[in-house]
C-alpha cells in the first residue's frame, strides 16, 4: 500500500467523522446518551506508569489526540441535534 498524502488523509478523516455523526444521530436517545457518556471519558494511555505524564511518551500524545477527536465529534453531533440553549458540551 502506498503512503497517502495529508490532503487525502484529511478527506478520509472528514468522511469518517460525517459517517460517525450520522450514525450517532440515528441512535435512539437513550443509546445515544449512553454512548456519549462513555466516549466523553478520557482515554487512558497504555504505558503502565503510576504517574501518567511523569515521563512524556507517545502514548500520551495519542491519548490526547483521541480525546480531542472524540469530543469534537460529540460536540458536532450535539450541536446538530440540540438547540443552542441545551448544548452544554
């Protein structure tokens, strides 16, 4: 498989984000709420450190990226289905 460029990678991520947003919006309200609550929790890095962040490692960068992307998707979903006064994320 040949490496892909930044523009293609961005296009793929945008397509995946749109698909995920659509899927979440189509869930029944109770299941969507459960999914949002579960995904909103921070993603723990897998490096077996007692003091996460004491030694910078790639796991923390990946975890931060994961958390930022999930929260962006969830905010976009909420803002598309809730009036602005109810959107608290």
